[in-house]
C-alpha cells in the first residue's frame, strides 16, 4: 500500500470516512479523515484515527482460517 486508500472507522455508530496510508515493509503508517466522504467531509475524531493505527485488535499480519481458528501465516501463503 503506497497511496491513500479509503476506509471507514468502525469505533462508533457514526462510521466516519477515513483514508489510510501504508508503506511497503512498514504496513499502515498514517490515517486521516477522508475529504471526499459525503457525510463527514474529512472530519474524524482523534480516537478513531489513533485506534485505527495502533488499536490492540488491529490485524497486523496475514491470517488464514484453520477449522474455526485464525492462524498466522506469511504473505505468500
């Protein structure tokens, strides 16, 4: 991911429009409000932005389902 990609914050019921930016080898490095979102027009709360980047539930590596469990794997798999 080397460009800004649109996404949505799911921290609360508002569902703010966000853009995320990643760098090869580093993963997700920045998040900002999406100025093209028709409702939030670039506005987003600090909690949504901070938790999107560093939240404890954020997926940081590829996962595959093995039976009913998610198991870490590598990107090639």
